[in-house]
């Protein structure tokens, strides 16, 4: 019982420190910047110019906005855009392509905090865009080609606040700060549970046994055995929990920054149990296209993984 209590307290301390002292300040700054660009119309300008270029990949203007949201806000941010697309009559093929892109890209709520751990943000962002576009294209033209392409007359206007005076600017910043706080505090329960599970598995020797069994094969393939624990955590508990485990492993010297960068394409994306569950709750039609979207996302993630392995930061 004493061991379990120590594990819980240690996991809780690590989760709170990561959420409040790493995730929160970074998300406050990045969300404030994103919301200001949004309020000033900069994002509208970017979307209007990128949408025609990306339409052959099955992405509409709102799909481009979803890409900006996941790369610069959080993995949950595109939910509102997916809901908007569904309610405004986007076709099932466009929904599937957009969902595949979102599931294949790197989420900002993990990439920005992990940049403080040594993650090279530039290559991650570039390969995230490449993987996301590839996932959308292969879903729209391949895995989702059997889906309905019928769509209503689309209204792709982006409704958001404006910041034309000091009061408007302050309002945008305050709302961005509140959003960042909600994201950071909301991550604590999953972080605590994931870290408790990981520490308990370590204490029982389960992780060591699995790692020992697979280490010869992984060494032969040139893969860091530390990825076993990171992969299990990622698949079950999501990217934020994986980030907490990675932080602990880096501090204890179990893994390295080079492994962090080389595995970024494989570990940083919302295609996991928690991420998919959140994203498909955006609407009933979004939920029905998750299978072809997930297949497309796997292609995009594989492309990102190869990119990080071949061009490590």
C-alpha cells in the first residue's frame, strides 16, 4: 500500500508540474497569438489562398482551417470545424478527407511543450503538413472514394471575434488564456492515470520483462527499446500522456532527445483510442467515416515516420 501511495503522489506531482509549468505557459502564448491572427483576419487570408491549392487533395477552406487548428492550437480544436462542415452540408468524402488529415498531423498541445524538451519544431511542422495532405488525398481518392460526394451549397465563412480596439484585443487574449487553462487543467487527470499505470508496470517488472524480450529484435532493427513504453502509453492514453512519460524518461536518462526527434512522426498524432473518441464526437456523419479516414491517416503517419527517420533533426 505504501508503494502505491508513493507512485500516486509521484505521478500526481509530475503531471501537475508538466501541465502547469510547461503546457500552460506555452499554450497561453500560442493560443493568444493564434486567436489574435484569427481576429485580425490573417487566418482568413491564409485559408482563402491555400484552399484552391489543396482542393485536389479533397480539402475545402474549412479543411485548411482545421489543419491550422491542429498544428497551432490543439488536437481537439478541429472538432468545431468538423461539426461546422457537417452542419453546412459538406460531403462525406470531404469529411473523411479532413478527418484523415487531422488524425495524421502533429497536435500543437504536444509539439509546443515537447519543443521545450528538445523537439525540433520545424521538421515536425513540415512533415506534419506533408503527412496530413497525403492522408487527405489518399482518403478522398482511395479509401473514401465509395462515400457520397453530394454536398449542399457550402457556406465557408469563418465566424470569429474581431480585435479592432484595445478592448477587443484584451477580450481575445483573455479568452485565449481561459482556453489554454482549460486545456492544461483538463490534461491532468489523464496524465496522472497514465503515469500511475506506467510507474506501476515498472514496479511490477512488466515493462522490463517486455522490453527484455523485444530488445534483441529492436536492437537488430536499430530501434530504441524505450519506444515500447512510449508506444503503449500513446495508443491507450493519447499524446498528452505519452508526453508525460517522455518527460520522465528524458529526465531519468532512459531515452534521448535524438530518439524523441526520430520517433516524432510515429508518436505525435491524434490517431489513438482517446484522440479518435474525441474527434468522432464532432457529429454523426463524422463518426460514420472514421474507418476510411483512419486508413488514410495511417498512410500519412507512415510517411511522416519515414521522413523523421531519414531526416532526423
